[in-house]
C-alpha cells in the first residue's frame, strides 16, 4: 500500500541517494551533510506490538500498516511522519543518529 513512496522518490531523485547501515535511505543531498528526504526501514509485527505495549495504547490500523513499510519518514524538507525511535544510539554514527526515526 505504501511501497509506492520509495519508488516515487527513486524516480524523482534518481541516483542522488545514500543507504545507511540502519537501512535508512537518504535522498537529494543538499550540502553540508543535509538531505532533502529520508525514509526509515520497516518495523516487524513483533516490533510494532512491543511499540504499542511501551506506549500503552493501540495504534491505528493504517499507521501500523505504514510502519510495516517505513518506520517514519521526512519528506521534501517539509513533512515528518514519526515512527519508533531508536532504543539506543550506541554504535551508530552521528549521521545514523541524526537520520533515525523521529520518536512518536
């Protein structure tokens, strides 16, 4: 359902992208280490269930579907969709930390 997003971004930005070890994909380098758009790798159903337990509430069905495709995103230097933030930043580079999911 949401897979179209990465396809559209790849068509729009072409080869101007970078994939981090965390599987976050950055699109359109705009200088000084900044990127115009980024999408985070998906969460497993188990991760989503744990996320709900930690939040002590059930997430909307459509948002859970979104999380199975992308754990949040930042689009066109304008729109941020939150996901599950990192449990730890240990071992992550500064770039991987900066482009981690924005916690809900």
